[in-house]
């Protein structure tokens, strides 16, 4: 079985517990205006022009983003990091893009993790057909994005509504799979106490099952990626949000008995 990935990040400490190796799978059905990984959206490998400056001269070369790889070859590559995972109670996180778009390949990798006793985690937007979720080999942990509760605003900023996302969250929680909720805090979208109150109120019904909530401040760091891919950066003029700005939201979640962090 083969999948398409575009990066492997080693020694990650914000993608789940312990020291982790994060695999980024290519392809995403959302079009979030603030996407930090626009190179992940197209599900197929793509070529871009990369300019390198040397002695005040520009040299342009073609670079391919994304590669096809078998589950066996990927596993052999990931096993090189097993000692660091074991010593730190870490593991492997599958991110994207949206890893659920390659759910059969993803399930194969999760099964390998279980067979070898390695903690597995899926970092997901939660947007997938219900049948995909039901067929999925469940990981040890989900990092599950909740961006907004308002259906229309979610559609406006991501080009999909949140109906399937919330259905899938309910299904996963009812299956008793550990979940950490991640909330990307975005200027002009959900950066207000009212927005965060709405999210907290919705999640309260599961406050005993949700391990923690991570508030993730927007960072204006992806403009060069949009430029290389010749895509419009819709957040070009938006300023980064400093972690301190999110401290005012902590009481909203604490009052509802949630464990909450800033930055994951």
C-alpha cells in the first residue's frame, strides 16, 4: 500500500505527548484562510520553483513537494526514531494536510504502531465521511481541531461547514478514544471571548472525556510558501497573535473544568 507524504518532522514536542516523529500526509479538503501548510492542500506531488541566491546572483531550480511511499518503506524510516520515542513516552503523529484523506494508508500505519507498541496520534480537522471514521484503525490519541461552532462562519473561512466535523467528534468520544481539542485562534475569525465562550459551552458536555484543550495562536509565517506556490495569502496583512493575548481565554475553559494550555 502506498501513500503520499510531504514531510517528516523529527523530535517534535508539540504534536502529542513526549518526543514524537510527525508524518505530514498530503491532501486537504479544507481551504482555511490561515493555512500554515499550503503545500499540503494538493493531494498529488507538485513542482514549484525555488530561487537560491549566491554571490548576489539568483539561481532557480525545480523542487518537488510530496513523494509517494509504501507503508513498509515509511515504517522502516520511522523505526529509526523508536528509541527516542520510548525513552520520552512519545510516539508517532500523523498530520497533514488532512491525514483522513488517506485513511487506508493511515490505518495501515496505525496498525504497525500498535503491533510494535508505539504510541500513535492523528492530528485532524475532523472533516471526513462518517464511513471513513468508522473504518479507521483508531489511534491512541486524536488531536482534533475545533475552529468555530457557528456553521456559516466556519463555511466562510474554511469552505466547508462543521456538521460532519462535530458528528465525527461525537463518534470518537463515544468510542472512548482519548481526544485533545485544538483551537487555532485566528484574527477576525474566532479571536474574541464570545467565540471562545461558544466553543467552551459546546464542549462542556464532554468535559470529563476531553484530555485537554490547546489554544494555538495564529502566526504570520507562511507568506513565503504562498509566494512559491503562486497562491494568494489571504492573511497577508494579519499580524501574529502573541501567546499572552490568549491568557484572557483561560478562565473561560477553567470555569468549565477543562485543562487548557496555550500553544499545545
